[in-house]
C-alpha cells in the first residue's frame, strides 16, 4: 500500500528563536531526504519551512522542481514532487512547522487543497491553492468554482468546528458537496485540518485520496475531555482493516501532563514521532484543540 502522504517532517525554532532546525519526522523509504534534512536550518522566509513561518499561514508548493525548495535533488531521488508547509502557533509564538510531501506517479490519485477566508472581505471560504496529482483538470476546475460557508462541506465543517474532520466515504450523504466530481476521478476519502494563523484569517488544509493511495495507513483524532486533563480518541480509521474505530471506554489516552507522544504534542504544540506514527497538534487561533495521529 502506497499512501498519498509519503513523508511528514517537522521543524522547530532554535533556542534564539531566529532559525528553524530539523525536529524529526516519518520518512519511510525516503531516507535520503532525512539525511539531507538533518543538518539544515532555515531563517524566517528561507526555504519552504521558513516561508510558512514568515507568512504565518500554510503554503502549498505544487512543484518542488525549479522553486525555492532547497532539497530538490534528495526529493527527486525518492519521487517526491509536492510539499505543503503548515505552521503551528501557540498564541503568537511559533511552535513548529510541519511539512507534508507527496509524489505524482501514475497511481498517485488524489488532491491537496488549501482553502482560505478573510472575514473582513467575505463570509465564504474559497480555494487558495491546490495540488491535484493525476486527477486531471476537471476536479480542479470544480473546486476553483466552489465556495463554502462555515459548516458546509469538508472545509466548512473543519472551519466551524476548529477541529479535524475525516470523511471515510465521500459519496452522497457524506456532506461532501463535490461528491459527483470526486467519484468520477476516483477520490473517496477526505481529511481536513483547520490551520494556525496570526492575522484573524481562516485556513483549512484538505487531503483527498483514492482507494489505491489512501491518505495514510491509519488516521486518528484525539481531543481533550470535558475537564481538559485527558485526551480521548474521537475517531480512527484503518486502511488495512477498512474499519472505523469510534470512541470506547478504553480509548482514553494518557493525562495531558504525561509523557505519551499524543500528550506531548497536545501540551507543547510540537509534533512527536513514535515508531511509524506521528502525532500532529491542531491549533487554530493559536490554541491546540486536537491531535492528529498518522501512520504512514
């Protein structure tokens, strides 16, 4: 099984807060990229992580070749062609920049979309940028002609809830407003993350994948309980068993002050890797509302 997200890495501010240094990640078969990353650092505005830091919003770099991306040779060697940088802010402080990488071989059907809203200009969320793999122009055209109000469609649901939304089946009745277009190009799952910003604007990053290239082998979302002292699994889906895991009495994670990867990500706002799984904090408006666990 080849996942739509091939690599996830994260970068953290150094002690002086002037540069981003390599924090870690999941690289799978892309060890050459990990080797090329280990000794690097980025100033604000430099490279893909640095630009996301400087802009204060996510960036989709649909083509790494010929761009400001600094590790093109390493990415090319392992078939990675697209990068998405997601800054995570806690309050006004940058906690980390997460970078997702994808490829565009013939089996790589799916899309990554960045949806944005400026509340001073519109009540709608519209497409800012996207990467559409092998889906062709039709679905991209539909997406660029679509706008969402808060609570409507996959981006609108993540925007309203300030939490991740995972739709395992984008068919009719799922709440996915572009279901017909998605089915025609083979897209069947969707996952949306509300993003950190500093200026009051709203952004949602959406991953759409096909059956042959799922978003990840397993996706889970964890949220704080009513007391705010423990994390509870609110949703999980495994591509290997094709089964969803709903909350159960045994799904409560460690206390938020504990040392589990999920708890660390929730408390610090910095991703944490545990084996083949990465825990990524979700922090719209500078406050961590959930943790996403991805296994590639």
